[in-house]
C-alpha cells in the first residue's frame, strides 16, 4: 500500500503537480485558441485530479501535431474566489480541467 493518492484517467508519469497541491493559473492573455477560460486566469485553485497526458489542443487547433503531449489536471476553485458578487454557499466550487503549462506552484503559507 502506498501513501500517495493516485487519481488518473491515463498515465501521466512526469506530472509536476500532485493531488492537493495549490496552484495559480497564468494570467497572460495569449491570442488565438486557448483552452483556459479568461475568468479563471490569475486565480488560485487546488489540484483535484490528474487526468492524464494528452496531445496539446492549443496546437491541434492550428493543424500542428500537438506535441509534446501535455498533462491535464482537474483543478477546483472556490466560487467566492472567482466571482466577487457570488451569493451562493461559501463552500461551492467550480472544477475546470487545465493543462500543466497554464499552472504555477503556490508555496504553502
């Protein structure tokens, strides 16, 4: 038995982040097809799941081969951290699947 939590749809042996890690989504506004929603950029979340390693859809959208493959994570965000006027329950979350190259580590404080 291992202490490491594993939650993956496909193998992703070179993952940079682990389940439970706090991450920050890049806030850059790159032109063109981007899979990361603008409203989540610059927000902090927690890795909920490692989904696997896949061809990069941002490259596939332009007819490229999608290589190198990118690791996809499901990241959980508190609704109150996304929307300043959110009036739902304080524990409500939004989960979004985001590729690793959009994520930055957040040091525990």
